[in-house]
């Protein structure tokens, strides 16, 4: 391939390259730091990511670069910002968290950075191969991070399950990619639509490729029935990693899901909408119903994130600009509200030494009135009650479904939302309407500043996205416009 | 001076002043300054009540449209606006809300013994959001207020309620939340139908009004709205949250629920279902009427069987709100007028009944009818006020209830005479359960099974009771100002419903109305 058509454009890979360089330099720095000083790596990573943030949000090049392998468009910039924000919050919380579990190490931080780099490769991949590389980079980092609490068998169990099932799903995804390549003759996402559209749209093997690709992605977003890894991995992983998996990994997987299905496979929409319709409906209902009996709040949040994945899928099924923009807006809101909820779970763990179980929240309103209020805000936002960001996000997704005339899917979404209100409200009820049973453990000291900062910023953003959605929605709509034809 | 007043965003001030009060209470008052909190709450609710009197004073009686309109763009692309306005239909409801808030603060004066700050803040927030529902013209804004009002109410029931408060609070939350979500789908569907047909995507209900939806779309959107509104009213079979919520809520919570929150549902039908979906409203009017009549009679029969005073009042609400629905879906001027007036009347009478039941409960912690007899002799003032309220609730002439029920019956009779016949049965049953309760509790020889001292009302309680009694007689003896307020707007509503249906359907609604 001549060098001109290769279109070497460093700007389009600048954000991920910077994050990768940051990770590598942290790796080197790790050798020079003493055991007790590893927190510095965490803070340096945060500073590095914050420097990359404005670069990532501005690195927008319309055209694919490097022979069509990557594309830096507004769509990928939007997602990159979500990844960086989520990683900054998670890293900031991690510094104190790692101290608490006595495993302060340098590798934790740069593995997180590698995961972020992987996500960024995913969001800007314009080729199935690049996409696969991104997924693997992210997933391998998360396998390691999930099993990071080496002294806890739950963590090893979660990591192992995540690894085995993740490897299986990668296999399925690769199988799908190979069918797609075999019958369209290319792995380039924008070319697939051109080569496989028209008469090729009814090719059975091509369709098999679509189905297998969907299954591979469904694993990553933890859609029913491909969700089994999620609750165990969530429970076992260090809590900041859990937050990052539930936000970053989900957002990255939805980014590739959107791009592949909207750009590469629109010709098959008449086939795949039924598949995704059923996937979405089943995921919403399963997630919200199974979350109800959970006693462990992290498992509850795991099932809730499954239910949210189902709702977000509605936006892909709708296959219109409103749906895709709705997905992006939803993931942005979800990043803040879910991170806030996890931050409070960690805060309780730090201050009271518990907070893992729903019953630990009894009587919290009198002991920590402000934190209880903010937890209620996050939970009600997750449940989708106005005037929070969660409501706006649900509103955009449901609008997209109704615009595309998927009335039944919207109705199922509504029912699942009402069911999920039950378990969110239950925690709120515990905090405000029940008194603590027995002696509560003594406060374990003043928590780090990180908790307050993360909790207040995410709460402010959750409210802002509910009260003033217009500018953010505008960015999302502009970002998807070039993708939709 | 008047210019300055007229230039102020008076509706926004009325809506958000209670919320400001809630913030002040939370942040300014200390943890144990209970008296300070009470006076702050009373001050704010009184201030809102007084400011809201500015509305009837400057109301233009001949203008059927929205007045004191306020508009601001919220989201240009989505066609969402911060759009407020009040017309003849909502004016009385706004006043009822601000009045009820004052009563609620007074009713909670001694009733609430812990976490008073949070309680008063929640009460004021409920006021803010309900006022928002009554004033919102933009459907999106309406929905936001509509949902938001649930949250403080759930907390009031769940934290300060009775023994089964958790169960009742979550049941209330889930029922109303699910219903409202379906309504949201209806709103979105309406938005897209209108947008596709006219190219204007907006949630502004005054714009949506100008477009006649296809009949099948109207039908489905009506069903969606029905699920949202009927849960709040509540209509049989969606009413089961109401007795639980009412019985477990603290006194002021029950008053707010009965006087304000139930009105949100009927108001929704009036404000949105009828004018936006006239064909579906006309076609489904017989069904809606039948459901309403069933609610009237079923509610009354269930009330007869209750042993707890608060449950009697709670179930009687099902019956009375059925009456309001009957008036609305008679789809003629009399019925609508009666419906709106009866919404106010029910707010006053049932609010007062809950207040009175709360007063005796505060003294003895016992609401069982069988525990009492001959109370009139020990608490004469209380007994007389209770009697007046009971009479007003059953619709005796000279009281407010009579005027409302009369108009509803005329409206129902005009729509179809059998409706009125069944409705009269409901009126009779209403008289039976209310008088029977009164006779058992207040008449006969005095006896009380408990030991607590029974004192007549204190000054604060007398004042609240008198406020209700004055309103009862005022509306009963001289309803003209109240009726005149709504005349222009309701006539316009009847005209739009008739006009739109006759245009799009060739006069099928007149068939319903003439029959």
C-alpha cells in the first residue's frame, strides 16, 4: 500500500498514544519508588490523564487514518472523555482504597492506564482487527485487576470467571469477525457496509457473522444470557475497579457495538433488530428482577448495571440518530451516577468498615445526613426519577424507541424501570426509614479527601445533566450525525 | 408599584418560595430548634398563601386562556420550555394547594415529634412540586413536577408514618411511578405524532392542541395517560395504594394526599386528556363513566365495612373522586363545572375530616370507631365542627358539597339519565356511612375505652377547624365567585372538545352527548 493512501495522521491516535506513553513511563517510574511511595504513581497518573483530557476532547479528524484502521471523530472523542473521567475518579479513589487493603503497588495504576488505552483504541477503531486489539488490551487489564485482591478468594474467583468467559467471548467475537471478513472481503468497518450491503444482505454466512459479533459484544456489555461473569467479577474486584468496569468497559463496548452495527451492518437491520430487541427486553427484565433479592449492594449494583445495559440497548435497536445519541448521553450520565454510588459504598467501607450489605445502610440518614442524601440522589437517578440525569437519559432512550415505533420495547423498558425502582428505593428506605440494628462499628477515622471530591463532583454532574441536558445532548447528536446514513 | 408587581414572575415565585423555605429550614435551623422550625414553616406557607391571593385579585374573568404566562426555553432542539400559566381551571386548585399547606403545617405542630426539620422541608417541597403540576403548560415540565412530587410524599409516609409505613410508602411509590411512566410514553408518542405531521417538535400543550391526532393514536395515548392519571385519582382497580398510604401517613400527609395529590390525577384528565385527545375521550366516555360510577358505589360499600375512622375517610375518597370523574366525563359544561368544584370541595371536606381524625388520634392514639361513644358531650366544639364537615362531605344543601354534587348530577343526567340514577345511589350510601360513623362516635352516652384525658380543641386547632368551616359555608351559600372563575375556561374546553370531535369524526361525540 502506498504511503499516501495509508494516511499517516498522528493526531488521530494522539490521545491513546499519550495514555500508552503515560502508562509505560509509570511502569518505569515504579522501579525507582520505595514501597510506601507508590501512591505517587496514582497521583501522577491522574495528572497525566487530566492533561490528556482536553487533547482527547479536541482530537477530531473526520477521515480514517492509517489505512482506515482508526478514526478520530467526535464520536470517539465523546467516549474518550467518558473513559478518562471514569478512570480519574477510579484512580483517585484507589489511592486510599489500596492503602486500606494493604496492597499498594505500582502495577495497579499502570494496568488501569493500559485498560484506558484499550478502551480508547476500541472507541476509535475503524477496523475489526483494531477493534479486537483494543478489546483484548482492555479485557486483559481488567482480568488482572479483578483478581488483584490476592488474599481474598472471592477476588480470585471473580477474576478467573471473568477471564474464562471473557476468553470464550473473544473467541466467539473472532469467529464472527472471520465470517464477516470471509464474506465481505474486508475488515474495514466502513467498507463492510458497502461490500456486504445490497444483494449480500441476505447471505446466510454474513448473517452468521453478524449474530456471532453481536454475541461477542453482548458478553462485554453483560447482556442476558451472557451476563454470568458480571456479578462475581463485580463483587470480587477491588471496588474502584468494579466502578471502572461497570462504567468504562461498558461504555467502550457500547461504543464499538454502536459503530459496528450502525456503520457496518445497517443493511442487516431487518434481521438483527429482532435479535437485539429480544436481547434488550430479556436483559432489562432479568437484571431488574434478579437485583431485587440481592443483599450485597455491589451485587445489586451489578444486576442493576445489567438492567441498564438492557435499557441502553433500546437505543441501538431504534437505529436512529436519537437512539445513538441517547446511548451516548445515557453512558455519560451513568458514568457519574454509578461512580457516585460506588464512591459512597467505598466511603462507608472506609468510615465504618462496612457498607457492603444493604442492611448496613439502616439509619444512615442520622449518622451521615449529607452522604445519605447524596446516595439517595444517585439511587433515584439510577432509577430514573426526575429531575436527575438518570431521568433525562431514560427519556432520550424511550423517545428514540417511540420515534422508531418500538412501542412494546418502550413499554417493557418502562416496566423494568418500575421494577428496578423497588431495589433502589429499598436502599433509600433503609437509610431513612430504618434504625441501625445493634451496635454499629466504631468510626475508623476521617476518610481521605478523595471521597468527598468524587462524591460531590459526580452529584453535581448528575443534577446538571438532569436540569440542563441541552449542550451535552447537542454534542452527542453532532457526534453521531456522520455515522448515521 | 402595580407595574412592578405585574412585571414579577409571580407564578415562579409562588412555586419556588416553599422550596426556598425548605432550604432555609434545613440550613438555618439548628437540630433542636423545633419551635423555630415550626414558625419558619408557618411563615413560609402563609407567605405563599398570601401571595397566591394576588392571583384571584388580578384574574381576568372573561379571559378563557392562560394568564400570568411565563416562558423560557429549556431545550431548543427538543422543544422543551419552562412554560407556566394559570387559567380558570387551575386557579382554584392553586389556591387550594397553598391553603392546604398552611393547614398541614398547623396540623403537624404537635403531631410530629422527631426529625421535624426534615418533615417540614418535605411538606414544603410537596407544595412546590404540586403547584408546579398545576401551573405547568409544557408537558415535559408537567411530567417532571408530576414525578418529583412523589419523592417528598414517599418520605413523609415512610419516615413519619404508622406501623406499616414502609409497606405503604413503597406501594404508593411503585404504583404511581409505574402509572406515570406509561403516561410519559404517551406524552412522547404525542410529541412525535405532532412533530411528524406538522414538522414542529414541541411539548408545548397549547401548540399540541391545534392538531387533530388520528383516532387510533388517540386511543392508545389515552390509555397511556389513563394509566398515569387514574392511579393518582385513584380509580378502581388502581386504587389499592390509597387506603394504605392514607392510613399510615401522618395527619398532614393524609391531608396533602387527599386535598392535593388526588387532584393531580383528575386535573390531568381535564387539562390534557380531554382537549388533546377529544375523540378518544368521547368514544371512551361511556367506559370512563361506568368505571367512575363503579368507583362511587364500590368505594361507598367498602367504606361501610370499615372500623377505623381514618380508613372510613380514606375509602370515602375513592367514592368521592369517582364522582369528580363522573362529572368530568359527562363532557358537558355542567358536569365539568361540578367536577372542578367538587375537586375543591373534596379537598376541603376530606382534608378537614383527616384533620379531625388526626386530632382525636393525637390525644388517644386510637382511631377505632368502636372505642368511642358520646364524644359530643366532652368535646362539643370538636363535635360540631366534625358534624359540619360530615354534612359537607355527604353533600347536604347549604354546604359546599351540595353545589358540586348537584352540578355533577345535572351533567350526568344530561349525558345519560341512568348515570345520574346510579350516582344518586352513591350519594345515599355516602350519607349512610358518614352519619353512621358520626352517630357511633359522637352521639349516645359518653364512653371511651382508653385512659387518656379528652380535652376539647386548643386555640391553634380551633383556628384551623374554623378556616375549614368558613370555606364550607362560603362555597355552600355563595358559590358564584368560585363558579365564575372557571366559567370562561370551561366553556372554551367544552367548545374545543365538541368542535374537534365534530370536525374529525362527523359528530359522533354529539351522539354520545345527546343520547
